[in-house]
């Protein structure tokens, strides 16, 4: 189970696990504010975005039954990032350095209706990805239990992961979800169902590399 467990957990979280140093994080904040200003948005709204993000992180952890400071992967990632107060302080200082030629605020500089319209797909998919996140968490727990030879815990966690990914797919069938479902089938010896799930992922997103790699692996 070990190799496939690592692959499945990594398929959906590889971007999340990328860590950046403090300078890169702050540079990204500054570029974000600059691009906002050039696009007609009020760059000061970038500060409020960080406040929203800070609350969203707590909500995300709560959804997984975790809190900041817990010995989890997510908490370890947060520990590598600059503290919220530091990022906000340095971002505010940077915004003060922007010249009038760089700040071209259009209207109120927020464009709330336009923003809500363009981000509607993200909000619509959020419940599905919440179930997917719980599926990944349960799968990771199953992999850990397998290393400790706790067969009953493995069975329970795999069943939990299966329920969560099926619920996610019912809400929105995504290539990422289908690929993860394929890994779940594979680690339980259901190669035919795994192959079907991987093929469905490729059908949903032609060229989707995690699914293509999984197909090659399961066929070898």
C-alpha cells in the first residue's frame, strides 16, 4: 500500500506542500498589490484579503478537525510562512511607496459584483473540495496505520476516505477526484475499477498527468 498511498496523497496536495522562503512570500504580496493597482483595484484591499485568508485558514483547519499548532502537515506548512502580522505590516509599507502613476483606481476600486461573478465557480466547487480534503486526510491516516500494522484502523479509514470521495464526486466530478478514487481502488486490489477511474479522469481532463502516470503504473 505504501507507494500508492504516497502517490495518492501527493496527487492532490503537491502544490499545497510547496514551501517558499520569507522573501519570496513578501515579494509575491508586493507584486499582487502592484498588479491590483495597475488593474484599477485599490491596492489597500490586498491587506483586507490577507485578513480574509487568515480566517479562511482557520476555517479550513476546522473542517479537517484541526487547529493551528497541531502536529499536522498543514500546521508545518503554516510554520514556514511569515506571520500574518508581519506580512500585513510589510505590505502596508510597500503600498505607501507606490507612485500615483502606478495606482489607477477605477470607481471604488473594489468591483465587488464583477469579482463575485468571476469567482462563482470557485465558491460552487468549495463544498466538493472540502469533502475531497477529508478523503485525503482519511487516506493519509490509513497509510500511517498500515505502517503500524493496525489493520482494523486501515479498513475504517479507507472506508471513510471512500465515502468522502464519493460524496465529493456527487457534488462535482473532477479529474483530481477521479484520480484519487482510482488510487483508493488500487490499494484495495480493485485494478479494474481503478483503471476505470483513471480513464474517467483523463476523459474529464485530457492530458491530466497524475491520472496518466497512474494508468501507466497500474498497467505495468
